[in-house]
């Protein structure tokens, strides 16, 4: 693409990976067409990150209101606070719409053409766009696929959008169910469990593996503390269990909960759990229907996920892929998709860029929050790395006491000898923000001494990282 002509890059899908790629390409001088069959923003904006965090903000406000007396705030009228779900959902929609409009304005400002319709790939980097008005044929110097993922339907728990809900459904629920059964103790399931418990629902979480958040990057000590906090709030957690089936009746849903075939040593008896609503928060599937990947020789794996290398190149010349469409072999996170989108555009324009996935932070918005980056102890040990860890509780920080936010800890996993920081695991108030400093440390190979010798403002929660680094140096 160095022949002096302006390259035309076609981006299919306007979620974080797609719109970030489109913006970067336009700012780099390319002519860009962005194809989207639904709304700009993708799952993240409309059924994921932003709606859940907006609703969570309401749940947090309600929890704080319930603790006002603890902070010395009194009222002669003793107000009673409760969630007004119509207002909560209206606020969520306002935030979503504002951000969606912002993305559309950025497209216009960057002179990106937004084509609304279903994309269908053709050989040789051709794309057909099927719209309500007809079909348009496009041809680009490069094509970037960013079509994302969709809800995975479980045969044993078919979603009916009334009693058995997907995560998309529950983010539009106009009332608070008295009883909520969450199937899946991963990120989505845990976040929504804490949210609806704060709103007053009786919540049960069923997780097929032996712990909450059974994800490789999440340290087991983080899972244990989260379990304790869930129980403190009255959330019932059934690990190493699965829901075998669900029978919908007039007054709710009866679920058969059985020992999990996926958890080592799973035992115990089967039980029947009655609930008003079942939330299925297990698994995603590629959203590539209608894309006709075979016509462009874009290969997929056995489950339909698009195959791409570290430069985001697919098996088809000039066709790249980013984001959730690549599947669970890579972090399925909005910021991962964004980084992949930038990488793909750089390679479209002749640069030599590659993605590395070992230093991508994760933010989990439970109560308390979780921030994770780099390796867990188990991962490091599995790679044969000799490590030593340090752990400092939140309650050792003055700011934690001032805020009334005592649960949590800062944990650093460092290489024995050198002190190189390999991973950081934070659970506690604002952990999702604090983890950014740890990500910078891991990214640039900093040591515990580097962090320990960096002055941190007082009183702040971020001091916990420095204290964890000092604890590692002292061996305490």
C-alpha cells in the first residue's frame, strides 16, 4: 500500500474492535467503510460493559444509601430507599444512547462511511452489503472482520426471554425478581449476581467448576475472598454443580441441580431449586452467520471461531480479524478487541505489528471489584517459573478505613531472585482502576523494588501496591 494511492479499508462490525480500527485507519489517511448490521458500539455498548456498569452504579448507590448512618448521615424522616427499575433502565438507556451518538459523530468527523446492513464476503476482498434498499458491492485493499460473539444457547436451558433469560434480557428487566438463579459463576454471572442482590433479590449462583471466577488469570485467593463476600451479602453459591434441566410452572421455575461432570471430585446429592427467574450466563458463540466466510477462504476452527495469527491475518490474503470472533483462546474483552483493531490496521498499512496477550488487564465489577494482570501463581508454576508472592490486606490502608471499604487485598506474584513483577491480583474498592499501574509494571518488566521505591500519594488506595512491593522485598 505504498504506491501513493489512498487505500480503502472495509471494516465489518462496529463494536470496540471495529470502530477502533475504523477510527485508526481514517486518522492514518485511509478511506474507510464501516459496515454494521445493528447499532454502533456492539455488545460492549448495548448488552455488555456499559449497560452492566451503568446498572451497577445504581446498585452501588443503593448500597451506599443503606450505609448512610455508618457515615454519620442521619435523617429525621428516616427515608427508605429502593431501586426504581424503570428509572434505572431509563438512565442506562440514556448513557447508551449518548455514547452511541458520540461514536456516530466521530465517524462523521473522520469522514468514515457507515453502511448499515448485513455483510457478505466475496473472493478477493470483495464485500456485498445487503440493506433494506438493496445490495451494494464493495471492494477494498483490506477487509477487517470484527463481528464479535453472541449468546450461546444451552439445550438444557432454552432461553424463553420470560422465565429463562439471557444476559441481554436481564439488562432490560423492568422489575426486580424475588428469586434469581444465576447459571454460571464467571464474570457476567458474578457481576449480575451482586447487582441484583443489591437491588433486593434472593440470589443463587450455580457454577460447574470448583470456584467462582474459574479463569486461569484469576488467582484462587481472589476467588475465595469473593465467595466470602458473596455469602456475607446473602448470595447462595453452589460450586461443582450444574443445572440439569428447568421446568417452568405458573409460579416460577423448578431447576434440577446435580453434581457437575466438569469438576474433579464433584460430589453431593442432587437438589431441586425453585426460583422466579433463571439467568443463563454461560458461554458465547461466534457471530458470523451470513458472513459467508468460505467464499473468501477464511478458515475457522471446529466451533466456528475465525482463525487468525498474531498479526490478525486470517487465512485469506488481505483479510484480517479481531475481537470476540477469534474465540476464547484469546481474552474476550473490549480492550483486547481495541488493541487488535489497531494492530490489524497497522498491518493493513504496511507496518509489522503483532499482538501479545500476556499483559492484558482484566476488570471484574463485582462487590468488591477485581483487577488482574499478568500471571497467577498457578500459571507461573505451570511455566516452571520460581516465584514468591506478597499480600497486603486493604484494611492496612488508612484510605480504606476512611472510605469504609475494608474487604480486599493486593497480591504481587514476582520472580524469585530478580523480583520482576509477573502478575498482580487486586480485589477491593476501585481495583479495576488501580490495576492500570500494575499493568504498566508488568508491561515494562519492573521489579518489586521499582514500585516500592516510587512515592505514592497518601492517603490513597494505590498505596496498597507499594505496600505489597515493600512486603515482597522484606519477605513478609
